């Protein structure tokens, strides 16, 4: 394929004076119209000129050609076809726009670096992106698929979390982003329609922060920490706090072990040894007297049972412990 010369953008007879350009009377008939003045259907459309084209008609024909070339220069990208394309040529092939990195006769997307893909044609208007080019799910990592608007924290509609899912097992597999789902979700502290804001720390799926919004003015926060990459991910979540408009957890005392509460923190570990499990703590550090106290509320577990404690402990190990 020969290398063409870029048009200069000038339009023939673009500066003609009045009366020097007339619309050609019959484009389908061509110059034959100058012989008898008729269009292909035999209708009289102009005066015959004995086969000699008037200047006004010739100006319009050449002007029409230049206007078409200018439009193509401004708006069109050609479809790729077999042949040799020069460096920097831009083509469309399989609904993707490519730019030639060097002179090449290779087919785009079937070579080693001859063409650089720029963007999919469909993506110029998001209404027409085919489903086969969009991620099928939040964990879809198929090369070349377009990211759904709203995925990975970019805004827009949320990606769905399948009904019946347990947040504590599915979110560690998902990238950071905005997610939503109906009420049939486990591992959540809120009820109704859910809206999840999930932010991973790093890309290894070991750490993250979750904001969980419920449709009944409920918000909870949870932290995920799984440094050893334990497959039982549901065991590595900790609630940070909860804002709630309602009576979450209200009911019989007998059901309180499994019921939710405005603030819930699940400790897991060996309770046979004597271990103190704090629920809330305040630490006071005195910079002028160089000492401190930690006041906390929690439970003390041992082989003999569980005790509720309010404890004051000083920064000096020798300071007596005060428990209530």
C-alpha cells in the first residue's frame, strides 16, 4: 500500500463568488446530464450544454469531493484491510482502534508489537458496550474486559453481592469498591438493603476496612486482618463501632448469645487459661509525672469460669491492680 499525502484542508471553490457554484443537477446521471438535461428517470433537470460541463457545475463537483475528504480527515478511521500500513497509521479492527508502531503488513492483535491498541470503538458511548466486553462479576479478571462503572471505588452503580453470601468470606476476594445487595446476607451487622464500601489495604487480600450501610439508618464498621492468609476468613473480622436507629439486639435474655448488638466484638481463642478480654479501654498518660493508668471494662476467663471486670492498671508493673 502506497503512503498517501495528507490533504491540506483546502476546499476547491471554497472561496468562489456568487453564481460561480451551482448544485449539480443529477449526481446519479453524472456528466451525461449535460447532453440532454435529463436525470436517469428521464426528468428534465437542467438545460443541455452539448456535453460541455459549465464552470458552475464543475466547481460544485470538485467542491463536493474536497468536502468529503475533509470530513473523512476530521471524523473517520478506516477499517483495516490486508496490505502494508505506514508507521502511525490508525485503523479499526474487530471494534478496536489501533495505531501502527512501525510500517507493517501484520493484522492487528495478531503480531508482536506492530500495532498498539488505543480503545474499543463501542466504549466511545457506554450505551453500546456489549456484555461480552464487560466484567461478568467483581472477581472477573478476563484480559481485555471493560470495568463496570462503580467498580473498584470509581463511583456509579454498585456491584452486586450474591444473595446468601457471607461477607466475611467473599469480600477478602474482591477488589476495593462499592457493593450492594438485599437482605439475605451473613456477616453483616445491619439489616435491610445493604450498601458496602470495601477498601483493601494492598493487593494481597489480607487486610481491609468495611463500611456497611443498612436501609434503616444503620451503619457499621469492620476491620479485616488476616496476615497469615488463613482460609477461614470469617474468623478474622473485628467490629469497630456501630451507629443505629432502632432496637438492634432487643429481645429475650436467653437469645443474647447469638443476637446482634449496637457494638459487637467476637473474641476467639483458648479461654481455659487465665486471660483478660477488654471490651473498652481508656489510657491516661501523665507527661509531667511520668506515669500512666489504663482503665478498662471486660471479662476475665479461666478454667473456673468467666468474670466481669472493671480494671485499673498502672504503667508501673509494681502498681497495685484495682478490679471491680
